[in-house]
């Protein structure tokens, strides 16, 4: 079975004014679609065909640039869309909120740590909130389309929240003001979905 571009769970303009409709349309229909198409081409006829994206990434041969870049791009963006929503924002509750306080001291402290990881990622990449076995949380950043599922990335755990800091994710609206984009991102985080991912992967 070839990978399919997942359906966007909201309209292109649903996250405005924080993320504009034109950026969403280009990001989803061009960039994510492109990663999906190229991933399928890269695995066609290989022993990776038919495996889950998680299995492919966990067992990745990092020298296979086509699978590394496009598999990462497919997975990362699939997560990214799912952890945003039109009625997002606020703060997490329950078990996830407690885990964030344990790991970082407070939600506000986590927010600053996460934004710093994203803002200081040189060039293109992602910042992540990851859960380790046992429920411990950590924040890290990766370059390009790498993610914590990949071996030897110096960033461990299962991603439950990720923010894209490639320029195509924000440049139309924010130009070089990455910190403004990151602040806006917190207004659309779907903490209910992040909490479900935490509960599933801890």
C-alpha cells in the first residue's frame, strides 16, 4: 500500500489569523504532497514497501537520503496538522499538564524552552515535545526533516508535538520573524490531541 496524503482536518483558513490560508494551502498541497509522492517513489519495489512510516523511520538507513528526507517530511507534517486546530490554544490539562510541570517546572517555563529550541534551530528544521518510556517529557530540535524516531539523532522519544520552522511554514505572513510565528503557534495547539498522543506513547 502506498502512503496517502492525510486529509487536512480543517479548512485552509481555519487557523487564521495565526497561520494564513495561503501558507496552509501551499504547505499542505505542495510541500506535504511532494514528500508523500517522493516517499512512495523511494520505497517502491524495496523491502520498505508495505511497512508503517514509524517502522521505516525507527529502522532508517540514514544514508538513504530519499527515504530520510521524504519519510521524515511525510511523518512530520502528518503530526503537525493533527496537533493544531481552530479552537486550539490555552494550556494542557490533566496527566499531560502534570508531566509538563514535572519536567519543566511550569507550563510557562515549557513554553519558553520549546520556543527557544524552535527559534535557535539554525536553518530549516523542527522543534519537538517528546515522551520517553515511563512518561518523562523532553524538548529537542532536529534539522531538515529529521525527527526523534530516527536512530542516532541526539533527540529521543516519541514526538507528541512538533512545530515546523522551515521558512515555507511562516514566511508569507511573518517573513523573518520566526519568534512571532512561534508565539502564534501556541494559539492553535490542539492540546486535547497532544494529550491523547501522550497517553498512547508514555
